[in-house]
C-alpha cells in the first residue's frame, strides 16, 4: 500500500477507540504477537498507556535493539498524536530533517513507520503502540490491520 498524509489522517480517524483499559492493551498485544508469530516476523512490540509502558515483547529473530527503535517510534506517536509514518512522509515531502526541525534528539525520537497513537473516538490521546523489526510500512501495517480486526 502506498501511504499519503491524507490516507494516514483518514486511517487515524477511523481507528478511534471507545474502550481503552489494561484488558484492551493486553488483547491488542496478544493479537499483535500472534500475528507476528504466524507471519514469522522478527519484531519487538510495545504498548503504552499514556507514557507508561504496559506491554512489551520481543519475538524470535528480533533483538533488544528493536525495543530501542520501538521506543523512538512510540515517542513520536506520543509527542505528536500522529503516526510516526505520517511524520516521516511529512518530513520527506517538506524536505526537512524531522529531528532538527523539532529539536528532538534522535536517540529518543525517530520518524519512521511503526508507531501509532491510540486515540479515543473523541480525539483524546490514550497511549501508543509500536512495532519494530520489519520495513517501516510493514511495521505500521501490522498495527493498523490488528486494530481494524479489533474494532
């Protein structure tokens, strides 16, 4: 799939959650883990409630470095309430360096696909989910497909 800023904004508006609690986070994490296992995807998966990390796993073939990448992607989704993929595309289209523009250290923030904010139907930021280990658009797609299956 080819993503655009418009398609990503539409996607985010369609993924508003009516329920967000620890049971939901556990279910989302377990579904992502099952999908990754079925696809033999070597990924790290993290989910936060606000800024608190409440789900974390590393699947076979992934390393703790993937956890670092997931944390950077999740931080972008948290800071901007937008997917890290949308911020990568925006930076590419506008021709700027994401980290320099926003004065963010690349050791903590990285705009590449795989970080998705978890938003309430009313637009309130609730948390974020990140996947790291595949090409960035595939990391993003794994999250979105799993969320769509749950809604």
